């Protein structure tokens, strides 16, 4: 049996409250796996390393992550074989998109071999799984062709300013912004287009880069997405007054080029979309702080050492690596993952306040941003 279950219908195994209007049955006709709020599992973010070659002040501040910081030893990282095996089980549970991240994923030796393994994954019905990657772009000019050849479908580059000074204020590293721009150009050249570029905006630090970044995106054809500065982890000393809200971002850009809201590309898309009225493209905003999207969140995250997190703002993860390494069968593994998703009740961003931001949360670079 294949088909659609109408909203509110009492499903056989007792799920009565479903926030999505319609639930697509799985290819085998089974009910999809959903969490306590009726959210299916669709996206998996895999962090492949906890190391990074930048020290962005809002993510891995240098004062905390200096040369004495104990990064994970190699044996603690999931191997490519382990990642592939886990990813297969996630696909069985409904995952259709896998994003490799970090840390900086291009620092993981042989990353293109992992992409190649994951790009071969298929659902039971033979549908492909989309493989994407998020990078700071520093090593992208060297790696873009190999990633494309390995089967990477999409790439997102993080870039918080266009001038060396603005870039350095955010990244706290001695890397010319040209290095990242060359990486983006190479990604476009090898056919990884449209390249998405994510820009975190922090009040008092890089607001002056908003309009130059929008202009550059319009000219180069990259899809720019502004990210509200979030209270991930606890080492960045986040304060609400440093957040430039989605509305301010829209107003700032629209004052130069009039915009109008665009429809979401797909249900659960995290970025709100705005289109330029003159037809020269669009931009997005990921507004986890002022417009939370927990009710549509279909993501699981896996850290480099194999902890499963069901929310970006989680306080703790489940040790999947232990299950992988204790001789469990695939059936035991898939049951473990399914149980974790069924129990999921996270909606941190909807509950956020200055006091919740003081909770001892896991750092974003560790769980995979
Ligand atoms: N190194 C890769 C990169 O730079 O894209 C992948 C990891 S990085 C943690 C992923 C994304 O998280 C980047 O776009 C980064 O700007 C974003 N990020 C990190 N900390 C953040 C915060 N506190 N608020 C908003 N975005 C954040």
C-alpha cells in the first residue's frame, strides 16, 4: 500500500497529532517513523572532524580553542566504514539528504572517498540520497573537482564578509578572503552550482558587510543566506542584543533593492526566502532565534565521535559509536536509532530565553553545524 494519510487521522500505532498536513507513507507502505511531535526523520548531518582551520569568534573562539585544546584522537573518530554503515541505517529510517560538516570537513583526509561511498546509497525503492557538504571554503579550490567527481550534489560555503578586515574580525585567522572566493568560483566552475553561501551576522562586528555581500551574491549568482547569530554551545558568550533579526536583515537589503517573500522551496526548508523584485535572484534567512522552525525540523546530527543529537541545542547525545563497536547487527542498530527518534521531543528554539542560553550545551563545531 502506498498513499497519503490525511491530517488528524488516527494512525494505527497511535500517532494522533501530526503537524504536517499530509504524511507520505514509506515506499514499503509502512507508516513513517515520527517523533513525539509527529516530525519525520529526513536529514542527517554528519560531522567528520572536530578540527577547524579558522577560529570564528562566535563558534571556536581562540581563547578557548588554542593549541592546548584536546581535539579528538583519530581512534575516537568514526571511520568511513562506520559512517557508511550508519548512514545506510538512517536511510532505512527515512533520511533523504546527508550533509557532511564539522569542524571543517575538508580537513578530514580522503573526504572525497567518503562522499563516493555515501553517494552510492539508495532507498529501498531505489531513490538516490542527496549528498551535500558545508565548508568554510579555505581548501575548496583544491578539493572542488574531486568532490564533484565523487558525487557531491551541493555545497554550502560559510563566509561572513567580503573585505579582509571584515572576514578576519569574524574568522580570527590569517586567511585572505580571496582564498575563499577562489574556492567558491572553482565550485561553480566544476558544476557544484548553485553554490549557497551562509553569512552569520553579529551586531557590532559585521553588519556593514550585509549590503556588500548581497550585491556580490546578485552579481555572481551564488545563493546568499543570512544566519541569525545563535546561542549554540556556551563558549561564545552569546547575548540576545548581538542578534541582528531576520526583519532587520530584510529591511536592510530591501532598502537598496526592493524584495518580496518567495514560497518555500519545500516543506521544512529552514531558510525563509526573499526574491528581488528586479528579478536578479533571491536571498534566504535562517532565523532560528526570532522565527523558530522547530515544528518542521526533520534533522538528526551525528558528531565526529559518533554521538547522536536530535537538536542543535542539545545538552547531551546518545552514544551510537558504542552500539556500532559492540558487535550489534544492523537490525539492532536501526532499532536503536528508531527508538531515539521516536523519543525525540526537542524544540529548544521555541523555548529559548536568555536563561536557556546559559545551559551547558554542546558546541556547534563538535556536533556538526
Ligand atoms: N567549517 C564548516 C563551515 O564553516 O561551514 C562547517 C562547520 S560550521 C560549525 C557550520 C556553520 O555554522 C557555519 O556556517 C557557521 O557560520 C555556523 N555557525 C557556527 N556557530 C554559529 C552561531 N553561534 N550562530 C550561527 N551560526 C553559527
